[in-house]
């Protein structure tokens, strides 16, 4: 396998997170939550938004290539979409507490696994890796709505 393909798969898997045979999405989300205070949250809102946009497009291209390399559509080991989804949940919160990050993790996983409307439908809105990425963005928006409501109610 070419080096660029190995790098692409490592990026898509967030290192080894995506290689867990039973819960790669959960591990990908956990890694994203652990990285957030060091990589994502120190940035101002506009830099976080820009980073999410860049990661969405890089993730889509990488996920498209991963589908070819792994010879399956939306392979479970591709978890870069979980990173984008859960970081989207944290986007508007400048200094979230540990409990807010934990709530973001739980809420995002609920919406990513249950796939309520339109999360499931969004998988087919865009082709290849873009479809892989967009459903986690939609799940992230649902989770963001819930976390914002909890914060507004003073429960986070």
C-alpha cells in the first residue's frame, strides 16, 4: 500500500480509534473529546468554524478514498466524521466544563446511533465520503440543539 493511502487511512481512523472491532464510532468520539481541549477549544469561534469546514472537506475526500481502499461503503473504521460531529456540538461553547464535554459525547452518540430524521436520510444527500461526513454533521446539529437547551436551562 502506498504511503499516502496509509496516511489517509490513519487520518480516517484517528490513529487506532477506528480499528476497534465493536465500537469504532464510540472510540472515535472519545478520542475527539479528549483532543478537543488541546486542539479545538483553545481556538476562537471563527477559527473553530474554519477548522470544522476544512476537516469536513478533508474528511470527505479521505473517506471517499478509504471506501475504495477498504472496498466497502461507509466503513465503520472511518471515524473522522465522529470528530467533526462532536466538535460541532462543542463549537459555540468557549470554555465547556468536563460535564459539558461528557454531555456532548453522550448526546452525539445517541443521535449518531439512533439516526432520527433527518440523520439517516442525510447519508444519501451527498456522494461517497461526503455522505459519510454529512450524517454526523446532522447528528451533531441535533446534539448541539439539545446541549444548548441544557446550557440555557443551567443544567450543564
